[in-house]
C-alpha cells in the first residue's frame, strides 16, 4: 500500500456516498466513466423503435456478443425485449442532434434522421461510425433495467470521430497530450519553418493546459463545467429545461441535476411561465466568473506583447475558415 | 426511409463483414465505440487482483448495479469471479501508465501504483476520478467472457478529466466544438481584447478543424492514425511490440493489428532481434506523409504573413509553460 494515497485523493474529492441512500449522487458518480452514444433500433410488429443509450458494451468475440440496458419502466422496454432483430448505431461527433432526437423519443425522429433498413428492417442511421446488425440472444435481469445481450451477425465501420458522453455532457476525443508531446520530440515533420503540423501540436498542447487550469477557477467558485454552462445560457435569457438541453449540449439528467443544484444555491428561480432565470445572486456569480476569466487571461498573457497576441488571434481565426 | 442514406454511408465505409468469419475485423469495429478505462481490483484469498478493462457499464440505480466482462480463458477469471468484494477505479487522463501496468498484468503493478485498501481490502487507486466499492451480485454467461454484475455499496468521485480509449488509442475529452461555437456567440467573456478565454476558444476550434482535415490526407495514403503513429515511431528506430505500445499510446490489440497490417503492406519487417523496423517502402511512406503535411501546411498558411505565424507560435509556446 502506498503512503501517499490518502492525502492526494482526499484533496480532489467531489462527493462520496452510499447508492442506497442517494441515487442521484450515485448516478453522477457513474457519469465519471466516459462512454460513446449508441442508438439502438429495430422494426418490431411493423413499428420502428429507436433509443439513444450509453450503456452499450462489447462482451464476446466468439460468439460475437454485445449488450446494452433498458429501464424496466420504459414504455418501449417490452418492444425492445421482444424484437428479434436489432441494430446498434455508434454515433459520430456530428450527430449530437440525432442523439437528442433519440434520447427524447422525439415523435418525428425517424423522419428527421436519414436511415436505411438492414435485412430485417432495423434502421441503420446515416452518418454513424459503426453499424452492428444483431439478433436477440438473451434478456438478463439487471435490477431496474433489463440487460439485452445480442449476437452480432454483420458489422460495418465508417470514417469519422466518435461522439462522447462524459461527465454529463457531449464531447469529442482528442489525441492524448502525451502523444502530442512525444510526437513533438521525435517528429518526422517537415523542416519548413511555417509547417502547420507543429503549429497544430502547439495548439493542442496549449489548449489542453489552459482548459485544465481554468477548470480550477470554476471549482474555486464552487462551480463545474455544467453549472457554468447553464449560468452562461441563462445570462442571455430565461430558458426551459428542453431549451437548456439543446443549447448546452448537456444530457437531460445533467441539466436537471444542475438546475436542482443551482436552485438550491438560489442562483436561479422559475419565472411566471415556468422557465428558469437568473436571480440577483446568479447574476453576481456570472460576473464573478467573468472577472476570474479576465484575471486568468491577464495573468497568462502577461509579458507577451499585445501585437503577438493580436497576430495569434489573426492566425487562429484564419485557420478556422480554411 | 431517407433517400440520401445509402450514398453517404458508402463513401465513408472503412470495412464491413461477418463476425463469424473474421473476428479481428469485428474487434476493430467494436473499437469504434469509445469508452473509459476502469481498473477492477479485489483482494481474494490474500492475493491482490487488478485488471484494466473497457467493458465497464452502468446498469441499474435501484438496486445499484454495474457490470464488466472478463475472458473465460484469462488466468485471473476464476479469482475475479469468486471474489466477493471488488472495486472499480475509473482512470483519469493522467493515468495512461496505470492503465498499461494493469492492462499487461505487470508483476509490480501494485508496487508502482499508489493505492489504499477499501473496507474489504480491494485496492482503491490513487488518482482515479471515481471509486466504486462493490459486492459480487451475479456472474452471467457472456459467450467467451463472463459478465460480472456487481452491486455498488459505496461511491466517490474526484476532480479530474477521464482517460478515454477510442478507435484503439488512448485519448482525452474536449468540449464539443458546437458548444464552443455557441459559447463564442453568447459569451459572458470579459471585454478585454487580450482575454485568454476567447483565445482558448479560437485555439480549440482551429485545432479541431485542422486535425479533421489532416485526417483526410492520411486516409488518402491508405493510413489511419494508428498506422501513422507506428510508422512515425519506427522512423526513429526499431521497436518491440511492448515498446510501441508504450510509445504510441495505442492499445495492445491496436498495436498488433497495425503491425500485421503494415507487414502485409511490406512497410515493416522484423530485424534479427525480433524487433520491427521500417522497410524501404515504409521509409518512402513516412516521407510521403511528411510531404503531404508540408503541402497541407503551406496551403493552410497561404496568405498569412510569416511574422503573424511566428508570433502565433511564440504565444502558443509561452502558454504551454504557464
């Protein structure tokens, strides 16, 4: 056992507890494990089924098995459990909207999303980075969920980056910074002084470092990424839960949890129309974030010439449009 | 059904097949779904157990259940399945080494990693972003794997970013670019012209766009991120599989698959000591990547003044060290 363990973990603790006494805190903790987003589809009794989940997991290669879970209480649980053929669509980073349509059981989701049926009529969504065409293998008892074990009969992979769901919000992947750093050291990059590849690496490393550091300022105000993002949106005007979900790229549960948390701190309140708006204290908090980010900015850029910073912005803006 | 589906998917197809006839291709397809990395630990019969997995999934809130899978043929399967108490450690972005130690069953892994025992002796790893203390609930049949369903008795979350495993390689999360773009539009950012927060957003958006575009150049050469990375490392000198795994931040299976693929293309060969080295054709391919990246660079930076680009690099380099 290490001697350094206790102190280092304690300093970073967000929350701890017992799932039997606080299932919301438990759900937040489960959200620490990042996942992709898969839309499970089927055609059953002539009806199209589709649901965005992040409980997908690979299980076995031989036989080829995968699994996912659905709430017993879900109105669609019986249909999904009875469907003999199902498809898994692994969503790409471009498919946040698709994830939201299938997360909320939007009535027009099969009109809005482009798809084609597989051999058994299960919708294969256009733009996904993988399709798995499956046959039901077993339905297992998973507490308040059913675990659907499915046998994969056919698979296809497509170019694209995966969509991520991590710590309650949609995200995308980027190369691990250590890879970038080590590629820097041993690069086969061209010798040209204006090569964009080294510039890209610089971008990525600087970006990582700054984001991680600013995170500490949020935490010093008792905020996290989710609450900062919700406060930011409410700073523009009152929003409903659905609007916040769409605007913040947070998951439904993360929005609800964050709103409950911000209400408990009296940062927000419901207006007459039932939408959420900032209180005086919420506006003050937004101002405090802005002040911190200004101070953070000034500190980071200290010693750099204004003309260099302006030039850097010109370069970054130009790269955005190319 | 959409009319646009077929063509758009076809253009992006990487590979398709039947898991029963090619389980390696199936495994690569499963790798399209991104996951976190969890180290499952236990103390059983006085012996410490630890294994890095990416098959972890949340299942149920009430009762609180999670699951993961272990190969039936694993030497440690019996111990893990018999252990009554187990812990899940969700790794942070800083724990690639920990993931590698526990992925390879490194003999000194419990000496090298810092940890403390939970109430039942299961190691809780220092630096993880979540700890779940669990009791075995059920061991289910999962084909060539056992599915371990575990009841969570206690949980804790810690500050930090998650480690990702996506498309065969270690990665980290970043905010979804649409979020960044919409924050740009409605920002509560300070008015100061040199604020680093807007600069950060510019960084992140430019970085995203350039990475995605350069990906297309790799693909035009029949390469992907993994093969480019392995060729890059071998350009520095011959490596063993283990060295490549450590140096490239690719997973063990991705390294093996990539090596098999590069050998099939005659880009690499084994040297007298059994390590892999570039062939003439492999060196030519590395040179072609370098030439493409130089051309890409020149194209992207065209029209920007050399002094602006140099200034941008000064700013990014300075930000890296702050």
